[in-house]
C-alpha cells in the first residue's frame, strides 16, 4: 500500500560531495528543502554514485554525437547560423569516433546498472537543479548570443545523470538568491516512477509557499 498522504517514503540524495558542488546560496536553499522533506516523513540518507566523471564524459560524447548526426545532411548550412559555442561543440563532436560512441554507451549501461542497485535501497535522488544561478545577460548576448562554456557546464552539472540514463526527474523552485534569482531543486526517481516525483513535488510546493511574481509574468493557465 502507498504511505499516508502526510508522509513520504524514504529516499536519498546523490551524495554529499556532489550535492555541495554548487554556489553557497543554492546549497543553503536546497538543504532547507531537504530538511522540509524530512519533516513530512521522508528518510534522507547519503548515497554515492561511482564514476561521476566518466558519466559526464559519456554524456558529452552521446549528446554531441547525436546533435551532429541530427543536422545531417544539410550540416554546412545549419553550421553558419549557429553561435560560436555551438560551433565549437559540434567541431568537437566531429572528432569523436565510432569507438568513442560505443564506449560512451557502455558507460551508459554501467551507470544504469549502478542506479538499479541504488534504487533498490532508496526511492529518490536529490540534487540542486543547477550549480549556479542564471547568468547576467550582456548587451553583446542580444546581438551574437552567449558563448560561455564554463557556465553552460555548471548549469548542466546535476542534470546529466537523468539525461544520460533516462530516469525521470522533476525540478522545482525552492527559493531565491540575494539578487532575486530563482533557485531550483531536482528530484530523480527510478524508471517509470513519475507518480512518486509528482507527490514529492506537491510537498515541495507547499514548502515554497507564496512567492512573489516576477516583474514580467504570464499566466498561461489562467
């Protein structure tokens, strides 16, 4: 039977070191979200995932290779319409070999096996949504686009696992930085367990409570 509505089943985060690899403001807000989940019945434990760096490399190889392939056969025309960072990524992708892609998918399979073992003892994995808040928009970005590979990597840091392995994930706002930028919190569950994510997400919406509307706001459901 499912647990009572007032409680949640036990679940753990991705691991304390990975959880802390973000800006202090984000870490503080996400810790408060974890404390809230514990207060409504969740059992939070630390878990670790092996081969984290290998997962990131496999993700890059798989995603960039598939991006490069998707743009065929009219690649040269598409390439001229892209900003510098996108061109750089696709230039890197053109250097990957079939063997690289095969090894990356072997890593994907290994990681899925690790996750299967992890989900045998926990129901969810917790991480921040991004490791940093949204970057400032520079005037030049409006003309030529933004090319900041380091920021791109930081915003993707915690999302690569679900993107690579296909486990479901949900990201919700849990606070704001001192400058008023939103902070997000990510919850991942085992394959086909989206219902649990929605239940946890509902609890976190209650934790967030009433939040101020941004200066520009569109009520798409109203």
